[in-house]
C-alpha cells in the first residue's frame, strides 16, 4: 500500500461519523477494532460502546462520573492492553514481543444524539426493540463511544495481537476486528476466550 493511500484510508477511519448515524447505532457489548499494517507503520483504532465500558452513555455530570470516565481512559491508554506476538522462523513457535509503546495515541469519549427513525413514531406503544437500550429516550437516543487510536512504528514480523480488553471490561462480549495489510484484508470475531487475532 502506498503511503498516500494509507493516509487517505487513515483519515477516513478517523473522521468517520462517530456513531455512524441513526441507521447504524452501535450494539452494546460489541466493540470494533481496525488494524492497518503497512511497510513502516501499524495503526489501530478501537470503537467501544460507552455502556459496555462505564455503564452510561452521557457526558459526565458529576465528579464521580468524571472519575469513572478518566479511569476507563487510563486503561485504554495503557500499552499493556495489547500483546504482540511474532513467530519464530526456526521453531515456528509464536512468542510475545516485549511491551511496545505507541509512538502516537489518543482516546476520547464521543457522545452523540441520534434521532430514531420516523417509523418509530407511528408505533409509540411498541418499543420492544429498545429493550437493550432501556435507559435511552425512545425519541432521542443518546449514545456514546470510546474511540481510541494507537500508532506504532513498524513492528517486525508480528503474527498476531491479543488484547486484555475483555479482562478489564466485562460489558464487552465480542469485538469485531478487521485487518488491512499490504497483502491482505481479513476479519475476525474476538471474545474473552479468544482475544487474539492473526495478521
Ligand atoms: Zn448505546
């Protein structure tokens, strides 16, 4: 992948509408993890429903809520959230690489109101599909996500990456992960029992 193309894709990923509009509201319990690996860089972005991380999806209104958000951000900024593995060319065994610190990273909580679709208004008595969002107002849902990006200088021969995210946040049940490298595109579903993705 050329650097130019890489930068275009990166800027799309980063500037993408935070919650992607009312038609595509996130699912609580499900996170997104995008990994891009090029000749000289590895960039990862994560999008995690705030409900699954801190238990609410609104701006902090009390000091206690601010503390909860800050504590979550601290975990999401910890380099030990990820372990990189490389496969030995000789033994073919996969071994963890010593802790790697990103050259660049950011984490933020993005809060967005999403108006429900018009058809909902015609069925005021039927909001069963909101059961998993029972703390949200049916007509003006507010959602929030944690967005984190990590940029690393090229890490040699990574064969897989695992995350401890599931250990820190019980509310995250699965992560939809996708990978773009110079050679291929692939995706995988990660869970607490399978928190590792192959590159
Ligand atoms: Zn939500």
